[in-house]
C-alpha cells in the first residue's frame, strides 16, 4: 500500500494504477471517485445474423447500468483520512440496468423493418466479496421485467375458430410471429467467480430466475397448445468467459471467448447454447480488424416471440465495449 501526501489528508491507495489515481483524487471536494455511474452492463454488439428458416438481419444488442449508490469509496471528511480504491468493492451496490435487442431486416424483408426483440429493465443489489461466500467475487440479486414490446396477442382466432398465429406460421409469415407480444417478470440471483491462470482471466457465472408473472403461451407450430412457458426454457444459466491479458505486441491482448448455456424446467430437452469470440487485433496503437466479434447460437430462446423454436444462427460483427467484459 502506498500513501500519497498532497498537502491535504493522506489518501490510501491499494494496488492502483496511475489512471485510477487520476480519477481518484479530487482536490476541491476531497472525495474519491472510482468510476462513472453509467457503465456497460452486458455485451454491446452489432452483428449480421444468418439464421436457418429466417431472413438475414442486422442484430443490435445494447446494455448499460446506472449506479444508484455512490461510485466513490468510503469517505471520512472529518478525519484526516479518505479511504480510496483499497476496499471500495467490499460495499454493496444498488444499480439500475437496461438491456435491449432489435433486428434490422436491411434489404431482406419488404420495407426493411426494424423488429424489437427485447426490453429488459431491472433493479439490482450486488454484494462484492460476501463474507458468507468468500469464494465468490460477487453475489447479485435483482428484479427484472422482460418483454419484446409487441402488441399482437397469441390467442387471436379467425372466423373459422383457428388460431391466427398457427395459420400464419403454416403460411411462413414470420413477420406476423415476430409481432406477438411476450412479457414476464422474475427475480434473478447471480453469482460470479473470477480467477487468473497465467495471462488469462477466467470468469464463471451462474444465475437462476424465479418467475412470478409470465405471458408466453404458444398457439402455433409443433408446440401448439403444449402449455409451454418461458420458464420451461430459461431458468438456469451458466456462463464461462476467458480474457487474454498478454502485453506482448504480437499477441492480441484483448481476446475474449465465452460459452453461455441455458436450461429451463424441462432440463436438457429445452437447453440452448451461445458461444462467442472477441478478437480485436491490436498492434501498437492500431486496430487492424474492425470486424472483431463472432457468435453462434444453437437451440431455442433465440427470440422471445417464438422462444420454443430451435434455431441455428451465426453472427459476425463488432463488439462495442471498450475492453473485454461480460
């Protein structure tokens, strides 16, 4: 630990970089700011999506969080000490999140529509390095709403008494299916464990959802009148992320790979898998590959409107987060 005297109270800095220190010291207010209140939450990506039995589209994922608790550390203005950086992450944090997704059918559907896929606001409490689970990096408990922002009801019938969604599905009208409304509310609990292995940082996530409202019945296709709900396909999620931290110029120092596995109440019968690779090749100060992100999806839960359909999709594009993070 290093103590720095700046003509004002001593500030304790633990394992900090010069950049952290520059953000930390505020001579006017005597406070320590570790980070901005507004940051990325989950991956932000723009990628061309190629899916079997559907038109190609440009898929955009955006996600951010807003910290409600102080973004700075514990402060003791009345005493001669301000605690900064060292120990800041042992606090509990309250924050808001918002994650969204939409598809832009640019040149692949008439009029090239933009189809909203996901609206996912939430409020979270996160405890870093909990004393009752010292092996965990943090424990997160949240309340979330998830919907696709559509208005077409799933149970509409025509004059013959047939479900309109089923008729449209048999006609291959995917645009109609994309417009079916989906909505659910649930509690979320997630735990993260991080460790280092050589020049690679490994992160493991495990989360579970407890639904208390769910409007997601299916009235078309092979799962018509099955009684399936979203929780049958999405209750438990396991994520593995590896970040290469090499500082050698000839090795990409921000390469990231991840695997995301999701199962529901039906277990392996309704599981899905995402695998991705992030590889911004940087040599010196130049980035040589603007296309730096590849993802593959296999199984259901590709989209909320038709979550029961198993699909295989390939995504090629860019990840917008400035550093590898999940």
